[in-house]
C-alpha cells in the first residue's frame, strides 16, 4: 500500500511531487488538472473502483451516484455542499450522463479499451469531509479473463475498498437465445471475477490483506417478492430524486446504523444466490473486510431503441440507495484509520546509536514479527513528522546516526485532529521523552503503550501504560494491547 500522504497519478499511479503538473518521466505523461496535487492535500483522493461483468449495471450505478451528488448540492439544507468538475474529460462525460438521464435514456455499454483508463475527477465537499473522487468506469470485458484487469484498472493498487457489482437477476436468468455456454459462463461465474481481481493485485504487487470490499447488489428493482425487506429499503431512500424537497439532512453518522443493519440482510439474501457465497468466502479468506448493500439506478428495464446501443426507460431514473457503496467506502476507511497501528521508535537508544535490543536482536524487529500488519502498521521516528515506512513495510534495520529531539508532539498532534482518532500507538524507547507528560490527560492516555527494556524508574514511570520487556514472551502483552475491545 502507498503511504497515506503520497499523491499519485490518477491514470498510472506514479508518485507525484507537490509541484507536478504532468505525470513525470517513468509515468504516463498525463497532464494533471490545474492544482491537482495541492487540491488533493485538502481533499484526499478517493478511488471508486467498481468491478463486475458486462451487463450487471456498473456504469449506471456510477452515473446515478454522481448525478445524485450533483442533485444533493441543490437541496435546501445543503448550503455548504459543492461538486466541482476538474477537467474537460470529466465535464464531457458528466454532461453525457445528464443528457441521458434528462431524456429517460439508458446508457450504452462501456466500450472495452485495453489501456489504462482516465477517471472522472470531481471534488466534493459539504456532504462529508472534502474528497477528490476518482471514478473509474471500465468495461466488464476487462474482467473476463485473468490477464487484463491490472492493465485496464491499475488503480486497484491504490483502492483500499473495491466494489464487486453484481446483479442477481443476471446471475440467475436463463441464457439468452444464441448465447454460447462459455460466453454465458464468463458473465456469471464470480469465482473467475475474484480470480481476475486477485491476479491483478499480484501483478500490481499489492497486498489483499487489510483491504475492504463492498458487494453491491445492482438492479435491486428486479428483486420482486424474493426480498421484500430490501425492496422496502430501496423505496424508503430519503435521497431519491422524488424526495428533492425533503428537509432531511444527509450525514455519514445518520446513515451508519441503517447501513450496517441492511448489510446483514443483503448478505443473507445473496448467500442464496449462485456463486455469491463462494465469492464472499474467497474475499474473507484473504482477510478482506466485506460489506453489502443494494441499489437501483434506473428502477425499470430499458427498452432497446431503433439504433444499436440506444435504449430508453418509460420514467426518470429511480436512483435508489446509489450512494450506499460510496458511504460504505468512507465508513470502511474511517474504521481502518481507527484500527491503524503506529510504531514509534526512538532511534537513539541508550548509547545514542541504535534501537533497544533483546537477546541480541533489535526490539523493533521482534515487534514487527508479532504486530498485526493487516491494520496498516506503519513506523515513525521520534522527532520527525514524516513516516519512516509505508504501511505494511518493516521498520528500518538501523536508524540514521543523527541527533533528534525526543518529541511526540509533531506526530500525535496531527493525529489528534483526525476523525476518527488515528489508531493506536506503540512507543519504543529506553529514554525520557520530553513532551510525553503533555499527553497524559488527553485522548492518547489509553491508546498509547510505552515499551521499554530499561530498568530505570524515570523511564518506566513517565507514562501510565508501560510494558517492560525482559523476555520474548513479554511481547505478547503488546499484541493484546492492540487487540479489538482492549
């Protein structure tokens, strides 16, 4: 996983400098929207990567989501809500979606392109913390075998949450007339869809563990009487287009409990649908957290037109619960931040060179072997605001031999301002930390553990939660401190 503060090219994921206006040498040469990197510092990028087979409703879901956000900025209660288009490619695609929706037309299938896609780039604020949305709309053919997805959607590497968009109606329907069994199978077997994702991640040198997935039941209007609770949930969407005059305000907090309850019901329903149970099992086997939701973009079947690719519906787009996948993405990101583990090292040690040691091995190395890496474990150094490693990477074997002030403030103060509070901290030192006392009565009092091998009372007594390490077995206490519910 890339460092949390590293901005990358939205097309090829090459790291960008703060002054970058074009993707640099070694990248793709993509010309960035004006002020892209600086804007992403204030509104962090949120990749929206929807994967699924052709005909299962990915494009309509993405379009309905963006159109709903656009419409919400016009609600009477949303004075501070804004949606900004950052480039001409996004403007043209959004206008095309608006025209189709205004004319009650369905969108044509997304054309397959065997190259890296340029996402729609939009900046959203006022509905939730400001974000730069990177919306990737790729054809279902990109996932019909295991060799294309990494080329067609390299953003999978940076997308901590991926949407698996599936339509139970299309999974269970009889084959179309003239459809070959092999073609039919390619558009239905979710085991192969998972295989395409896993292979792409391997080729992109990205770990699966610790990521999230949202299983999106698309075309929820076709559920009929199979799942009345899900249909009632769709019909009660306070953000649906026909509720435009509603005074009910939108917030992530107000949505969270309803989303979690409905996720259990959707999971129960799709567990009885062809191949879905296996897909969920494969995701969880890789320690991917899975959430579930149900959506409806159009609300009715599209009727083919006279020209190829033309189709219409006999009513405006329904756009029911189409923000739920993105809300789940934000909630999973929030939960991941709350569970993150920060390992803060004192590079000086007792002799001013190297880490505290145990049995001839550095204490950071021993901790690394035991701490939960899937929680985004990341290493920092006392006295430095920048991270020493990216999430999931081992700590440096030995720190640089240079003098640093033993101060926690440059690290803890920015994390204290985050929502939610930025995870838990394991501080490894055999020395006094100059400002540790300042955090005794604050939010870190129960979220920071001091780990030391020093017998000096002044070291052990500078913090209420301290673990003196004498043997390797003592490291188990550190793991328990980081366990859920501690």
